[in-house]
C-alpha cells in the first residue's frame, strides 16, 4: 500500500473514531437519569453540619524549608513521609510531630513520595525521570544523605506520582510526563508492565496522578493532561479498560472512593468529579465558583473513611474545601479555620483509619486535622 | 560502473556514448537524488492506521457494552447506601454524648493561652475560629455578576448567554452552570509568554497563541511538568534556581 493510500485510510479511520466517540458520548448521556446530589436530596438525606470547632488542626509539622509537594501515610504506625522543594524527604511521627528521618535527595526536584506497605522503605520521583527507593534502616552520613537502595529508571519524562501496590512491598506504579504509567518490580528494578505509550492505547498527554484500588490491587486509575482518567488492569497492559471523559482541563489528581467501585478526580477546570468504575458513568460534579469567576485548579483530593466527605485542595492561597459528596455542597473550608495554612495546599492524605487528615502546603508545613467536637444527641 | 541516465551538462550520456562538444561544456548540474521510498515514515503511518482501526474495534465494543448498562440512578443508590452504612470519624454524628476522638483524643488539651490553639474535645475549650463566610442579609439584588441564592449572594456567574465576541484576553466566565458565555472556538491567549506566564485557556489548540514564545530558551535539563503551560528556563551548567516556573 502506498503512503498516500495509507494517509487516506488514516483520515477515514480518524473520522470513524470521532463519529463513534460522539455516538458513545450521546449514549452515555441518555443513561444519566440523575446524579448523586439530586438522588440524595430526593431521599431526604440530612446535610453534614460542622460546628465552628468540630474540625481542628491538631498538629503542625515544621521542618521543611521549601514547598511541600507530596505526602503519604504508612498503612499502620501513623508515620508520614513528605517531599519538598528543599530536596529532602522527611519521615514524621504523626502523633509526636518528631522527625525520624530527613533524607537528602540526589535530585532536589522531587514531585512525589510514597511509603511501602511495610513502612520500611520510601520511594520518590521527580524531574530526574527516575523513581528512587530508600531503605529507612540505612544509615545516613553527616549530610543526611542516605544511599539509594534501588533506582527505577526507564521513564522518558518526569515522574509525577508513585504508589506502592497495597500489601506488595516489591511492586509500585509510577505515572510520568512521558504519557505512560509503569508497574515496577522493586526487587529487580525492572519494568513489569508499561501502560500506554506511543503505539499503545492510552493517555495522549502527561500522566499526573495514579491511585490503586485497595479492594482490588489489580486495578488502578490514572489522571492526565489529556483531560481524561483511565482505568487499567495490571494483568492486561495493552490498553486501558475504560476511559472517563468529562473534565475540561488537566486531571491533576485521582483517588479511589472507599468502596473501591467509584473514584474521584480533581482538575484544572476547577471541578472535582465522581465516576463509577464499572459503568463509566459520571455520577457527580463538584464545583464552586469563586468570587472573581475564575476556575481554581484542584491540586489534590482525599475521601473520608465513609466517603461522605471529599477534601479538595485548590491552587490559590489556602483553600481546602470539604465537600458533602452526597449533597454536592461545600460544608467547610479548612483555609478559614484557625491555624490554617498560609499558602496553597498541594497534597492531602487521609490516615489509614480515617481519623486524621494530613495536608501539605507551599508554606513548607504539614498540618494534621482531626475531629475535635462532641457527638451529640439531637 | 553501469551508466544511468544522468544528466551531464544537460545531455544524456549512455553506454554507446555520444560525441560531446569539445568546447564550452556547461557546468555540471547534478539532479536531486532519486526518491527512495520513505520506509520509516510508511511504517509509522501504517502503525498509526492500525492503532486507529484497533480503536474503532474497541469503541464499537464499548457502544455495545453501554447498551446494556444500568442508569446512573442505580450507581447513586449503591454509593449512597455505602456511605450511610459506614461510620466516619471525621463527621459529627448523632450519637449518645461521648467523646470520640479515637487515638487522636490525647492530642486534645485545654487552651493554655489565648495565643495557643486547642483541640476542642473538652467543653471548657473555646477555640476562636472564624465563622464561615456567608451573607448576613437576605439579598434582593446582586451586584455585578453575582446572583441571589436564598439568603446569600451566590458566587455563581450569571452573565448573559450570547456568544462571546472575539476576545484578546481570556473571558472570566465559566460555563459549568450553563449560564455564562464561553468562547470555545476562540483563542484567548496571551500571545507572548514571559517567565510568569499564566496558562492560556485556549481550546483551539491549533492557534499559534497557545504556545509560549519564550524569551529564554529551554535548554532541556528536564522536561517540565505541563510543559505547554509555561516557559521553563535552565542553564544546565549552573544550578537551576527554579527550573519549572509554573508548577514549582
């Protein structure tokens, strides 16, 4: 077949793909008979009401000297690892606020960090395009430099996010500016699977975030600059299981809903959205217009233990809305509470038992928030 | 060497040979090389077509899958039932009066001074927390683009609907509530970007004003997050103070 015939086939195929995508979009719209907010209102669900002192900042973790970009809790033992523009990873005891480790990184431009399930290693990645693994039992030299125990190299772009597979210390997933996600074997340092890429069906823009299902670790969600989120099955890397459309800007953050069958997203278009994994339905849009009418990009999200609350950090001063996911309303702004952050909240994380939220900010601090009120009979 | 048809001085020289004029030979004008097949380009194009045809198959399968799907109300019910059935330590629940801070409760201690913050697990604590913003009055008229929403002035944008005229700067209205104007096909970008350039909201990706014309060229130290959004500059010989201007 000649090149010109190929180009003609390419044009016809592109036309067919666009037409089918449009048809799919129309079919899906017809199935959206309600959203979560309308359904819950019809069911007479009571709104969540916070008293002025119900949610409070219980701890401020001081120590970073630059913007905090990422944080992660251990599944147990209440430790937190954070990554900062100051080029360090700090491991904190969340209960005492003490620092147990301060790791100077070989590349200061770190964007993400993660704790292994057993809490004995931490992973980080950033502009150097590699994911570095550090063992917390290694001895640091006088500069605080801990030797890298493993380097996962192979991405052709920055590493934007990393997460260990739940209950598997030997596997983690990274997302990258090279438009792919990779499942790594940490023991060997080799790629197990690559999701997406030039000639595979996947994202067509930088991938910014991943979230692995706690109930089914073979599934994970990725969010991308191509405005979509994708569901992947690690057992079949050739193409995404499902692609979720709706956002009108980069999808900066994705997080599984506690039941494992839904997930949330946050985007540059200023909205958070809730999707159903199995059907692909967009169940709810969470959007609050701001005073100047501009859309504030969503930088990070986290769900409470029941999923009733969605915490969302935005790219402005210190806004962190707490959404009632059922009624689709903002019930609190952590930025308006006493002792709130003084700058953008860049990362959020809920503790394993759901009783504390940690926020990291460009003000170089981390804060821990917990419920401090009474539970009363009304 | 076998002769090929080539032009030497504008004449074809074959094996039989031709008598050439002895004098005033024009200078050689070599032809362009023969058009060899661009195998690499053809293979890439074939791979792209194959990908698209595979995508067509996947989309057709997806359309069949969607035909048998339950409506979103069923998913909403499942989600709502899950939320209601599970307890949540972060939510003020309606239960018998008892303190319930789980393992965080020992962090709660009475206010030691006016300046200190405290966790109000105890009734004697008084935390000076600001009240959430709300309008105090029942608003009957809204200034500018704000609308009434019950007793508060909504932040929703209520600008008129007609299509936007061509704009040189990005409109401030968003379209999520369906009440605002939008410029989906218009390029509303800042034509030249500087160090602190903001992200253009241009949907027309073909427009030239969606790219940043950096005054300082990126010297490929790193690929910046969201490269299309800002002009990153870095001289690899020196330590970068801020290699990626927007994301960092």
